[in-house]
């Protein structure tokens, strides 16, 4: 089992969610986060005052999938979250050592 984590722009969440459902993903965890990448923030002007935004709002998406499903899931996220602009985000995959469904006690693939 693998944990696929993606940090994406907030306005892409619905599109990515629909794409993941389309490839068979049954559950998603979503968290509001802030961060910056290579761009290191940016400057904006509001009512004549200039201020620096160090951390951009992002959404962190987490999905646990079988190892065989990782390519389909990562491709679905990348294709739908891509706007071609700086700050589209990142996707990373990590190994899950154990997974247990709390309600039923199911373990491993059965708990996905």
C-alpha cells in the first residue's frame, strides 16, 4: 500500500476529486495548508499599500491506494491540477507499513 500526497491550488480541488473518483479512489483526506516553493512568496498591493505574501494557500490531498493503482492516481492528479503556472504543487508517494480500519479491525488492503 502507498500513501499518495499532493499539494495543489485550492481552486483545483473539485476537479482533482472528480478525477480521482473516476479512477476508483474511494476516500480522500483534505487539509488546508500554506507554503511556498521556488517562488518564495510574492508582493501584492491592496488599497495602495504593498505587502508581501510569504505563504500561499494550498490544499493537501492524501489518498491511500494499492501499489498497482499509484500510476493511475498520480497521473489523474497531475493532469487535473496542472494549470501551467508557477505554484501548481507537488505529488509524492510513501510506503504504508500497516493500515487498520478502526470500526471493523480490517487490515492491509481490506482496510482501504
